[in-house]
């Protein structure tokens, strides 16, 4: 039976007149996720205390609306403090808090660092990692519930363009990012994603389902593989297992409906489902005339939690998104101002993933978690050009269908309070159906460059151990193995880190890892036509791209809510696919998406190095800010042996984010202002030979001056205004996100327009207001 002790003041008349909500949760062991009994959980500001029962559950039935701090303590475990728990009247707050073993010693005094904010959930991530909260994806200006856009507020992370959430991490190509959900590798979870990309126009994932998760930018722990730049390790929230709750949203991006509640008897399983339908698509269906290029999308995401008494816990989760875009050419030659006006296009990008997980405790020291998942992705393009006689000519067409089955199993075993080991396997079977027909340039004939169906597999395995030399000194070491069975390329990758809490304010960490990544699958199936009319696959035997990561991290607490952090890093990339011709400066390190169909060899190199500094005041008294800056270089070596800047070498990046909320009427109302400003070095272009392009009829680039032209500095300010009302059993929030508040014209790049016969400049998005209204009950 659960034991709870409450201050008598809670029963006073003033409390009864205030809006309250239930706060409850479960406390688990960080290593094996087993519930911990007898943990003391307190709300210091309210002088309330609860003790967890045999299932690790604690409960505070009536907590006044507002922002609260939770303290967790237990003999043999390190204390945990969770700040800024937002209590609203519309929905209960259900927490899962992991606590870490403390080493018992005979010493009278043990020096320990204070509990750190944004500490990664994965205890084996010692450097270049931080946890992010759902509130951050909702609160940060212009994040619009999107993890990728939210991450651009972090040091060393920037987007490639305003119309997309592809992110560049420390100068790396966006293709180096790994997406993971509930411990399972997942496909790119974005609407309007292109082939070989890690981002898209709008996230499929709903903030209603996400729980606190990790974002990692270098020297990953051994369990993460097949990635070079970063990892989104996403966790899902369980639905309320005691009562039904709902959320409705309406905004520029879509109409949302979410529902959650118990499955089975009280305290057992739960469900959580969210569905979104494009507002623009809805307007089209009811007859509102919109621009021909209007985008349409819809998505669903879900998480079903099914615990059993003896057979462990099962979850069934997933997401699916449909997105399309169609543009019609102007059929009047007097309106043709550029070549783009003469194109009709159809584009679809559909993605789905679903998985079944099983978690079971094998004794009191071992946890086994297994998952089986299936994913589907279909991307198709069809571009037609309107000729002078108004007949259509196909200039590009593709169809890429990818189906994957993934089986993963991870064992966690705690030898003692000092030592734990984590080991696992990941096996993926991939079925593909790829077709692409395109032109080498505008005047060239259409050629079939990819046409294949087939099956291949990847195998991954890992083992890593964490050993706590002392309460303030932790060592992690492990190995990761990756093999692509299609051409039997493989890699064994050592990983290691050490973290030292020097005192109760400062910590120092060093991390190293060898990381490898397969090429985007379509690259292997690129085909060339031989002199006898047959086709061959020049990239069939391409090896893995590899990189050594070294990171040195220092953190110092400047107060209870403020910290300064510095990270220096170096990445040496090698075995990089580059052109087979020494007159071509192509490198895979400059690719943002697409399947490259040119013949390639693994003879390229690259390097990324830099320094990141950040000063962060965590949310307290309804106010937060963060100032960070990055100074970096990103280089690559092409087939001619010359070192060039990469496309993503901006050189510097600075972010300022801040937010303030004013709470009044006994917490029933709150007005918030959130601001974000980015100033960054522009991305780079290879200059165009205008005279040569005019003569040829298509773009001719100065290959030996690859990425020597840098776009003007990128500057953008975003603003978010919000108003929240708490009423009895209902919370409503009205928000306005204004992207690019100053309407600055940031340069996207340059291209050759053969219709005009000159080089023109394209620009990124201007001011965009996004209005949203949300009701929770």
C-alpha cells in the first residue's frame, strides 16, 4: 500500500479555492529500469512528501497549477531534482524518473557534483549529449513542436534552409544523422522528405507522444551505429492509465486530435493516439482557392502500453505520414519569367513505421528489451517541361520504395553499484524497388540511371561497460560492429569516454569513437551504360564512410540555475566516396540528399574541428536564456588531392534564445514571450561560369574553385507569443509563432537560368506567422 504524508495546509480553504491537478509517477533504477520501492519524493515549495510503493509509484492528488520542483532521494541512490514541472488543470502529469546508484564507501565525506540540468537520459553518453524536453519543442520560438527545428538552438547545429528541417551538425552533411525511437532505428520521420535525406518540410512526430529524449552530436556511445554526425534518441510518453484525456489543436499547420486513457483495469495499460490533418488540404477540399503549389499532408502516431504480471511489458508504437505536392506550369508564354515557370511537377513522400517491444526483468539485476519493427517509405517525383509548342516533355522521373524489418535486442546487467554492461544486436532486412530516369544536364537526353529490385541486410552488434571508479569518476568503454551484407563491407568501432566531477561545480569529460555509415542504398545501384549496350553498377562495392571523433568537454555551474559549458572537438573522416575523375571535385561530404549516380571510389578525406561555448540559465521563476557560439572549420579532400571547404563550412554560428512567462490570477492565466536569434556564416557555393553556361545552355561550374563562394551571413529572429488559461478541468493555449520577424532576405544560393541566360540568386523564406490554438481536457 502506498504511503503519503501531506501538510495540513493543503486542506485549507485557500487551497480548495485554487485550481489543482494530480501529479504522480514512477521511480525506476536507471540501469535496469526496475521500479524502486521506498523512494522519498517531495515538493519542497509545498512541503509535501510521498513515498513510492512496491511498484515504484508515488502520488500527489491535489497540486496547485503552476511550475513546481520535484526532489527524489533514497539510500544508496544519488539525489535527483527535476525542475519546471508544469502543472495545468486540463491534464494530469505523470512522470517517470530514473535514479542512479551511489557507490557506498567507508569515507566520511564523498564529494559529488550537483544534479545537472539537461543531463542525457542515456547514462553512457558522457560528451556532446543533452536531454531535451517536450516543453522545449513547444516553447522555443519557431520550433513548432519539431525536434529538428528545436535542435537548431543548440551549439554547433544549424539548418540548411528555412523551408526544410535538415540540420548540419558541426559542419557534417545532414545525411549523417540517425533517428531512433524507443531503442529502434527508424526512417526519416518527416513529411516531404527527399531520397537519402534525414529531414523534410514538417515533422510527422507529434509532441503529444514525445517524452524527454536525448540529442547527441559527437562521440556516440557504442549502442549507436550507422551514423556520422548526430543522433536523435526519441522516447515516447505513456498514455494516462487511470483516466481519459484529450487534446485538440487548430492552426496553420493542421488540425490535431489526441486521445489517451487506460486499457484494462485501473493502473494497468494505456493508449495514446494523435491524428493531424493538413489545414491547407482541408481548405482545398471545401473549395477555397489556393496557390497551385500548396502542400498537403496528414499523419497519425500512437503508443500502446501493455504491462503483464509475469510476462513483462509490451508496447505497440508507430507513426505514419502522407504528404504530396503538385505544381502546374503557366500555359501562357507571356508569363514565363524564368525556367521554373515552365515546369509541372508531382511529388509524393509517404513514410510509416511501427514496432512491438517487449521488456522483462530477469532477476533483480538484469533487464532484457527486444523489439520487432517494420517501416515503409515511398518517394516519387515527376517533372515535365512545357515546350514552346505547349507540349509536355518529361525531364525527370523517379520512384523509390523501401521496406524494412528490424529486429533488435538489448541486455542490461548490473554487476554492482560500480559496474554495469549493456550489449545488443540489430538485424535489418531491407527490400527495395528503385527507379530513376534523369538528364545529365538540361540539354542531354533522358537516361535510366537506377532500375533495380532486391533485398539486402545489415547487421549491428555492440557491447559497452560503465565502471564507476568513484562517485565522481566514471569510465565507459565499448565496441560497435556494422556490416552491410550486400557487398560484405564491415567495421569494428571502439568507443570510450571518461568523466570526472572535479568538485560540486565543475566537471571534465573526454570522449572518443570510431564511427561508420553505409551509403544511401540507391547509391550502390547506380548504373552506367557500357559500349556494348549493357549496364553495370560501378558503386556496388563502395565501402563504409568512417570518422574518428574526439571530444573534450568542460562544464561549470555558476549558480543554482546557470552553467557555462565548453566543448572542443575534432573529426577525421576517411574512406569517403568521391569522384573517380581528378577533374571532378565531388565528395559525398557535400551531399544534402538524393541518390548519387556518378561512379565513386572510397578515396576521399575530410575533417571538422571547432570550439563550442554556451552560457545557459535554466528555467526558474518563469525565465530562461541561453547564449551559445561555435567557431568551426569543415574541409574535404577531392580526387585531385586538394583540400577544399565543404558546402557546410559557415565558419561561425551564434544563437540567443530567451523566454519569460508572467503568471497571474493564482496560476489560472499565463502570458509568455519567447525569442530566438541566429547569426551564422553563410553556406557555400561553387561559382558558375556564366559565359560557359550561356554557350552550353546549362550550368557550368568552376570545379577547381569548389565552394570558394560563401553566401552572406545568415541572420534570423523568431518570436513566439502565447497566452494560457487554466479553468476547471481544462487548459487552453493560444500561440503565435512569427518566423523571420524582420523579414530579412537570406540568400539560399545561385543558379543558372537558361531561359534568362544569366546567373540568378534565390532567397530563403520571408516573414511567416503561424497561429495555433490548443485545448487540453
